[in-house]
C-alpha cells in the first residue's frame, strides 16, 4: 500500500472514531438514569434538552438514604431549573445545586458521564460518580421521582 493511500485511510479512520464518541441529542428529550454511588441506596439523574437541541436546560438529582460525610437522611431532590449548558458535539458540562455534571450523549435519547456530588452549599463533598441514562427518553419532567 502506498504511503499516501495509508495516510488517507488513517485520517478517515480517525474521523470515524471521533464521530462515534458522542451523538447529537433529540431536541426536547428528557433523559433519566442512575448515578452509581455508594453514598445512597438509590440515586437518579434527570436532564432536559432544549427544544432546539442545543443545550441542557434543566437537571435534577434524586437520592434516597444519603450518607455522605455527616450529611444524611431519608430522601432528597435537588433540582436546577435554569441550567443553560451548551451541547457541543454531543458533550456538555455544567454546575448544579447538587454538584458538577459532565457527560455526552451516546444516542439521541441516552447519555452518560460523571457527577461530582456536593451538598450543604458545597460544604459536603460526596465524591465523583458515574451516571448513565436509559436508551429512551421520558415523556414529561417528573413531579416525584421514583425511589
């Protein structure tokens, strides 16, 4: 194989691999999933994409039986209603009332990433944890997340 042909194939493969890393979200989709943490019995994350698909507009974390460096209790919901986090090439990052969230869409209706959980106005560190959503969006924003 000639050097020039090999270079073209390498560049094409690199572009294909880069495109496979993240997907563009479905406009207006609401995704929900699990935060994988040892500091709560159940931990869920909810994210809403804007109607034009360009940003995350709303986020919520719902935790049951939190136990984190002295911050604990039964059930807590932390909602951030004015996020405005741009989605660029399927990726996003923003700060919310429950910590720092970063992620990427893996399909138009699913995403994954990490969340650095903090509570008590940032005074209680709860670690950085992975999260992932299911492959299907939900129809409306939850009024009471399922425990």
